[in-house]
C-alpha cells in the first residue's frame, strides 16, 4: 500500500476497468458504443453462415460461392469497428510500465499526449485510406464503381471495406481529438 493519497485514490478507481465508453469520450463515444451491437451481430451472422456452409458442403455436397467472402467481410467489418470501440472505451493498446507507476497529474499529461499523437496518426491513416478509396471506388474517368473481389461471385466487398475503413479512421481521429480536449480540460 502506498502513502501517497493521489496514487491510492487512482488505484482504487480506474475508469479503464469499467465497461462502456469512458466519460472523456463524450457524445461520440456513446454513439460508437451503441453501434457496437450491430457489428457484434455481424460476427454471429458470420458464424451461422459458416455452419450453413459446412452442412451444405459436407452433408449435401452443394457448397455456395458466397459464404467464404461474406464471412470474411462481416468479420473484417467487426474487427475494424472494434478499433474504434476500443478507442471510446480507452481499451486501446498502451505500454503501462510508466503510466501505471506515476500519479494522476502525470497520468493526465500522458493521456493528453497519447490522445493527441493518436489523433494525428489516425488522421494520417484516414488520409491514406482516402487515397485508397479514390482508386477502389472510382474509375480513372471519375465514374463511381466499387472495386470487386474478382472471384466467381465477384461482390463489391473489397471496395466497401475500404470505404468503411476510411469512415472508421476519420471517426477515430475525431474521437481521439475529443479525448485530447476533454483530458486537457480535466473533465472526468
């Protein structure tokens, strides 16, 4: 046990231990949290599609041409959205060797710095995604045409995934900016 009351108070209540978005995530964190159920349902749907495909392939010898790409697409959407959800919940990856060893004031400064750097990085990745979407969603003549998979079924999943990645990275940059501002204000 420590004699420093600031460290003892921080150790007793760690907002990262709670479920749901942290308060500093603000209104956007609450929206992101509500959207999570949709992508969780996508994982469940993907599991049912895989079960159906196993039965069709091995029991009836009648596989589909769409199951594999659809499950990959649904799972990919969930994983991409998961990064945004982790941001709103403050569950993103961080090295806590220093973070957990310092008091609340230094921890707040680290939160500000980490959030600002992550906002900048997310914005740069969003810009890269924008360039990628330009090639995946538009022909050289400027017509809208989503990139296709090139398989026998040939869905537009690759193009849709790139557009979704752009949207999520943009929202993530905004979420990190909100976190930076709220940490700087000292809002808890």
